[in-house]
């Protein structure tokens, strides 16, 4: 366990360092350090971008995990099942109705619409037969697709098409100081999810067990709904939709360590941050000095990892664990 | 004591329970028996507030199940339902540990940890404790769920067909464990059973339901008569005393 943590944190630190150093402008030249330009690039561009990536990766992975627990299905994530598209609809409405409004107002509207959209998804899947779990992600994809189509339709008629790309295809190249700080709120919501990790894990044991253990099932579900919708809206407004993070990362961690969220939620966050960071770095390097959006890179790697998860069954390893209190005391 | 008064329940217009009034005694093992569709599971889930109570009232030691806060009831009563579809992938020990949640609310102390290990020991899960639930058999998973309910350490324990998937020895051991638990700690156990001889051997009290009606409720010896069993299940049986134990012959 401690070894896993050490490796994860080492990779994350390495990626963070690389993210600060790699970009269109080469920081290895001595002259730009002398006139202070390098420092301002770091502070205005590279550092905000790196922080934005880490916050987005961590919070999207956790939002996916929480959504999977509240809908009792491992194959959903907010970006593809309506929350992300609803958030985009929110920003679109805000941009059309109040073109001069601040980023904060746009985000507030995006949050509200995303909440409504996610609640709509929950209401839709409640009526699905419980014995057909694959219906849930399919309905999610269709639902997200319909809302996405509405967004495109409205954007087309209001001549706001040029904005669509920035919301639908997430990327970090536009992140600068002053334009990513909302993501800290997503980070705070991730912390809140960690504080209620036990409750969300119990939700994953089903409604009956939740009530039996004295949980207020409705309240916890609503809290989860709020965390998922708000994290999604903040991400869509600042960087755009990045699909698969919320799907792939929690499933990898679940395969590896299970779903005792008090233990696995921090690892889910770290792995989410690391994978998004690596995807963004690959996007920056492959066609240097041009960039490939992180969503594209993660889409390819994410799909491959997900197919692997679907086709390779979980294998139980020979037990080497000590008969210790691990998992209960942590 | 669990007090049921005038409890009725409908699901989609169909009457599941009609006007049940009964007391289930404290500190005893009560078997709840009856044919399929009698309303046994519905009754248990109403007592355990898993479904909203529509008509009548239910109280457990004077705690009304509708008005008492859910987390307080979670320290008074535990229920194990028949089917448990779980999304979370947990190890056996982690599942059992969640049984302590009503007591520690996320901060387990050493007493909680002791109880968890005791539950694992009690239900013979030591070798499986670090395995994931999807790596063990159906019967072993069932034992893990019973151990979780045991770890919850409540005065009242409701079990809906806990013998499902258990082999002969495990089923007998579980019934023995539960009877001893009631005898030694004064816990009240209500258990839905289909094998009537388990009820005959281990239960002190029997409650009989059929088509949502209460047919009988009383000490086991008084309830297990050929007449009541014929009225309830529509089969002829003979009842024998062998070595001081009651045997209901229903084969043939």
C-alpha cells in the first residue's frame, strides 16, 4: 500500500515538473531567464495550467466515482451522461442572454442547468429495470446526446457556434492566470466528497443497506448529485468537456483496490490528476509546437483502457495480505 | 418487544398485508413462516423502515419506527434483506466493518474493530476476510452479510431467508449461532424460514402469514400443529417427538 502511494506521488511530481518545463517556449535558454521572461511565463501560464490540469483530473475522477455510487452503476460518468452537456447549455444560455456577464455569473447558470440535467438523468434511470445494468450508460449516452444536440441547435441559431468547440472539446492551452481559479472550488468539492466518503461507499451497497445503517438516503444522494453537477459545471466552464476521466479512473482503482472509498478516493483523485497531466503532456509534445487537445489524447487512451477493463476479467491474486486491520482502521 | 398494530400495506393497488396486529416477544428467536407471496419480506421491511408505513403503527421497545430518527434505529435494529445488489467492490472485512457505521459514524475505535474481528470469527470468515465479495461463493457472500448484521450489534436482528445458498453445515451452524446469541445476550431475532424443521428446532416463537393475513402467532409448540400447517401450506404433515426434538414430517 505505502509502496503504491510512493509510486503514484512520484509519477505525479515528475509530471508536474515536466508540465512546468514543457511548452511552446523553451525554458532551457539562458537569455529568457535573465530578463525575467521565463519567470513570468511560469507564473502567468505554466503554473496556472498545471494547477488547472491537476484540479480537473482529480475532481473529474472523483465526480465520476460519486456518480457511479449514486446511480449504482459502474459504467456512467457525468461528462457523457448529460451533466457536461447541461453545463454547456447553461453557459450558452448565459452567453446569449447576458453576453456581458462575468465568468462567475456564467458559471452560476451553468451549475444550475447542470444540476437540473443530472437530476433529470437520475429520474430517467430510476424507471429502468434493475437487472439490465448496461441500459443505464446507454440511456446516459442518448440523454447526453440529445442535450448536446439542443446546445448545437441553439448555438447555430444564435450564431454562437464558434464557442461550441471550447466547451465540447476540453483543452488547457487557453488557461492563464485569472482564468482557471474557479477550479479551486471543484477541488474544495472533492475534499467534501472525501469527508463523506463512507456515506458514498454505503450508497454503493444499495438502498436497503444504506437505510439499515441509518443513512439518510435521500440527503446523501442529493449531496452526491450536487457534488457531481457542480464539479462538472466548473470544469466545462473553465476547460470544456473532457470525457472518460470519470469513467476510466474510478474503474481502474476499483479493479485494483476495491471501493472502500475512505481508502480509495484519494488514490482515485491522484490517478485522475496524473493521467490527465500525462495526456496533456503528450498532447503538447507530439506535434510540438502545436498542441493536440487533452480530450482527444485521453479519449484514445481512455477508450483503450476501458476496452481492456471490459474484456479482461478481474483476477484474484494469491493472498499475501497480512491478517492486519488494514481497510478497517484506515 | 416489536408491536404491530393494524398494519396494512399495498403495492400498486395489490394488497400485500391486511390489518396485522401482533407482538413479537423480546429476547426470543421468532420464525416468520408462510407460503411464497405471504408478505413476510414486506412485513420485515416495514418493521425496519425500508419501506414507508402506509397504515397502522409499528414500534420497537416503544420507539415508533416512523418518527424515530433513522440513525437511532440503526443502533436498535439491523435487517438483512434477501437480495443485496451491490455496486461497491468490497473485501469481506470491509463489508463487515460497515456494520459498525451506526456506532462510529466514520471514526471506528478499538471496540468497533474488536467487534468486526469477532463477527468474522463467529461466522467462520477468517480465511476469506481479505478477499473481494465477487471472488467468493454465493453462500460465503451470504455469510459475510450475516456477519455484517451481527457486527451492527443491535438488540433486534431481522433476517430474511438467511439460509439461502448455505450448505447443510453452514445453515445449521448459523441457526445455532443465532439461537445461542439470543439465549446469551437477550437479543431478539426474527427470521424468515422456509425449512419448517429449522423453525421447529431453533425458534421459541412462530408467526405464520398467508396471503397478507396473520394466521397464527404464538409459542412454537402451540403453532406447529398439523392443522395450522395444512391451513397455511395446504399439505398434510405428521409431527413427531424424537429425542425431545420436534420433527415435522413433510416428505412423501
